C-alpha cells in the first residue's frame, strides 16, 4: 500500500506556562508556526494538528480526516544536555546538532581533500585478494571445524563474503577502477556467490543515494506506514516479526522483492537487468548442483546457505544502522534536504576491527553518502576531514546491544512529529515479539 500524508494548513501550538510568560511571539519561517516566547523554559507544549491521510490501495482512494492532540516532539538536538541524554538512551557516542538548512552538499564536498577521490588500482585489487583469501580460509574452517565450532566458522565466512558485496558496491559507484568495463565484470562476479544480480541492485542503490531517508522514494529501509500496519491482522503480525526479531535478516525479503521483478525497472534498464539475472540463474544452475554433487545437501547447507545467512545478517544490520535512529527523520520529498539527509541522517558506526577489515570499511559511511565516488580505502581520511570541518553535525556510535535494541524495539511506524512510534504502542495485543525482545535483549552500550 502506498500512503502519503499531507498536513492541512491548520497547524498551531499552544504553550501553557507554569510561571510568567511574556507576550512576545516569533514565527518559525520553516514551518510557518507561531510560538510564544517565554523567559522560563518550564512549560508544557501541546500541538493540535489536522492531517489528511490519503491512502491508495488497488485503485481505491480513501480520505480520512482526523484531529488529534499529540505531545510536541522533543527539542531534538537543541541542547547539549539533551544530546547527551539521547546518546545514553539510544546507544550512541555522539548525537549531531541539526544541519543548518542553508548548508548544501556542495559546501561539504568542497571541504574534502581532492586526493580522497583518486582511484588506486593496487589498493582496489588488494581488497579482492583479501576477500578471496578470507573466504577460502572460511571454507577451510567449515570443512575442519567440529560441529560445536561451526557457528564461528560460519560467522567468519559470512563476514568474508560481505567483503565481496563491498567490492561490487564500489564497482557500482565507479570507484573501483578507471576502466568501467572492468568494474562491470568485477561487480557482476563479486555478486554471484551472494545470488545478487548486479545491475538491478546498482539501479536501485543509485536511487537510495539520490533519495536517502526520503519517504517512499528511498529504496533501502522504510518506516512502516500506520495505515498499512492497521490494515490486515495477518499482515500486521508479519510486519511485527519482520521489523522486530527477524530484522537482521530482512534484507532477504528486500532482495527478493526489489531485484527480480522486471516491472520495477525503467525500459532503458531492462537489457542490463536481464543480463545480470541470466548470470545469477546460471550460477545457481551450475554452482549449486556441483556443491550438492560433491558434498550432498548437508554440504550445500554448510558451505553455502549458512554463510549466505551470515552475509544477510550484516547486510541488514549495516543498512539499518546507517540510517535508522529515533532522532533521524524520514521526510517527504517536499521537506527533504540533501545535506541534512546525507550528513545528519547517516550514522558512522565502529565495529570490531576484524569486521572492518573483512568488510572494507563500509561502515565509515558518512563520507560515502557525501560522495559515493570516494573509494573504500579513502573513507577514513574523508571521515577525518568531515570531523575537522563538520564534526558537530555527525552521528556516531560503537556497535552495541543497546543500539540494536533501540532500532529493533522502537523504530517502527512513521510519525511526522515523533519520527517513529513503536508497534507495541499501537497494537500491544499483536506485539508480543517486541515485548519479548525488550525483555531478553541486553541493554549494554
């Protein structure tokens, strides 16, 4: 169901002071909302808004008008104390200040050193060698490990083949080689063990960069629409599971839904999409029978499926951590700002060093969203430059249980004022999986 929410022109805020309030007022030029200014900060805010929800489903249009009183959103990131509280609560190390509306993406790019855009063939091919070697080591570990050590071997191997994805990812962004034919060949081959069609993924991923954290248009993660969540009970339960306990593997559903349907692509893209799909199906038709012939069905499970599930764990986790947090909004195309989405809406997350090495620094992600032409081996230098020039606007975290728990138990349904509303606030009777996660997931930061 595709849903769009349009605010009505009637929007105002009533501030009730607990002390003495001056009669002066100011107007927010961005939102057109009027505020009373008070010398004291001790007040309660209530926002009364009228919104028109227009939902389109199967050619049927329904318009629902409703007036609701909603607690006004936090003065997000407005004070240092509030940002520190949010860091502690969400599992972040830094919550960035809001990026000013007059800052452009070009302003940010112009502060980056020119050398970080240079492609180094030796470093690029070194990453290929690292990924092939680490994957081969993983297969060897799987073949020799006793049953109780197999999970460790699978974890290593799944992380190693995530490095293949990062290589193909750089090829898609034209930051692997100066020879574009080489990039297309390497990207296609790197994606084959993952059963990922290179060209369909490239087309969709380009749109993610162009529309990062834009409602409906972003092709990566989306919040759930409230109308969709409330529509069908069976669908609601599936959504709760997918955005709750199964969220670290939701990229599998994304892979199936976005990359194999020719109807999702433009006419000028279809030819290249078909070539990629043919390569993937050929790999499956030849590679899988060879694995089964030599090792049996159990061998296919051990050597391919389990590492593949490990790869999707990282694919899902990396993607949702990059752009999902209670304070990072998704916005409509009318309200969207490129610099705010790419600089302030992208998260830098530090992972254990062995993961960073095997995955080629894909999680040094803010500079990648400032310019996707930066090769992976220059991302850390680019991030250092961003810290020097734009450091106060950056969102940063170390990967931890509290961070994952925050995303999996609270970042669910889109809400314009609060950014997200958790499933168990809207439908507690269908949200037992969320209550379970809150109970069993550690809260360590």
